[in-house]
C-alpha cells in the first residue's frame, strides 16, 4: 500500500490528523491473532484469526477507543448472574409465602 492509499484508507476509516493511530492495528480496527482465542484470551486453536483490535476496540484510534468488549462481556455475565440470583430469591420468597397458608 502506498502512502497515498494509506491516507485514503485512514480517511475512509474516519481517522484524521488530530487522531492518534492505534499502533496495534495501524488504524484498521482489526488484528490478526495468532490463535483462535482472539481478544477473549484463554484456550485457542492453532489458526490465525482476525478479529476486532483489542488496542482500540475497532475504532483504529488510540485516542478514541470503541467499546471495550472485555468489560462488556464481564458486565453481561454479571447481569446474567444477578438475574439468576434474583430468580432464586423470588422462588425462595414464593415458597415461603406458599408454606404460610
Ligand atoms: Zn487498533
């Protein structure tokens, strides 16, 4: 890719001179991970896999990152756990009410 093509690419990605280009993905927002675990970490296979960049979370900008998928994933799990806990408490309360009558 020539410098001119790279400038066009950055403009297409809405990355301007005032922005700091993400060093991990050079502004593409995508990285090639050495295994199938990608940004999620953990167990991975032996295949090169492209996925959202864990440096800028897809924005291509170091100064304006996208939503951190690791935090969103953790919040999703916490929300799911809380919903299960609420359901357990509701069931417990219902049993208590049922046994009183
Ligand atoms: Zn990046």
